[in-house]
C-alpha cells in the first residue's frame, strides 16, 4: 500500500528533476549572482548551484504533491502518513544532493583566492546548508499554500536574505541562510545545521499530519 501511494506521487519525475538540475549545476559550477546594493560594502554572492538545488526542491514539491489526498485524508493511519512523511524527506534531500553533485567540477569564484579560500569544502557547506534550509521551508509550507506559492516564498527568502546581508552586513551572523561574502564569517551564534534539522523535522511532521496538503491548498490548486 505504501509503495502504491508513493508511486502516485510521481517519484519518477523527482528523479528526472535531480538529473536535470544536477546537470545544470555541473555546467554552471562556480558561477555566482552578485548583489551589490551597498556601495560601502563588498557584494554578496549567491552561487548558482544553490539555485539549482532550490529549483529541484520546488519541482520535487510539485511532483510529490498528493494526488489522492481526499482518500489519504479520509483513510488516516500510518499507511497514509508514512508515504507523506517519506515524500517530504526525500524532496528536501534533493536540494543538498544536487549541490553535492554539482560540486564535482566546482570552480571557486575569483574573489575567493584573494582571501586565501582555496578549497571547495569551505564553500560547499554554505551552499548545501542554504539549499537544504530553503527546501525544508518550502516543504513545511507547501501543505498550506501549495507548492507554487511555497516555492516562490523560498526563492524570495533566498534572494531577500542576500539583499539584507549586503545592506546590513552584521545580519549574516544571525540569519539561517547567507550569501557568500569574503572573508567568510568565522562563527555564528547558532548552528546552521541545527536550523536545517529543525525546519526539516517540522516539514516532515506537517506532511505526516496533513498527508501533504490541506483543504485550503486543494482549493488553490483548482
């Protein structure tokens, strides 16, 4: 029964999305989007591989949305909650997975060498955590507003945080995601990994409870 419900969520589309987004990430490896609205401070860079991971998570939220939600909601029990939770966990994992695959041919931005940043892992952690946090947030909100609006909110958060980080440099020490700014911050007052795990756990729990959607989100989709 669980495998049948997962099949109806179009997991094959999820796998196709991972392949396509990873291929794009490999081709665009090392490229960044610079945001320099503050003339008195260096620009903040958004790695394109993060965008590939976030887009993949949004596509996952769309492809994994429950197509038998009315039945899932009525039936209840673990046999409908488990597929919903599994779909959410798998969808969230696609974002950092795409980032990992994309870094196979990752080239450091030129500005990195000026600050003695010479290894990919120093930047990889930023991109993987950023993409994972946005993906978790998208899946946490998808049951309430649908994948399209949730995805748009995730992209807005990703870009908006970089804008705030550029305009108010000190904010990058306190936001759950951050654009690249050299030199890299040494420490945060919290663990970025902890933030990802908290939001991801919330997302999985929400999907298990709502079976991946709500009546309001279903009305929006019509």
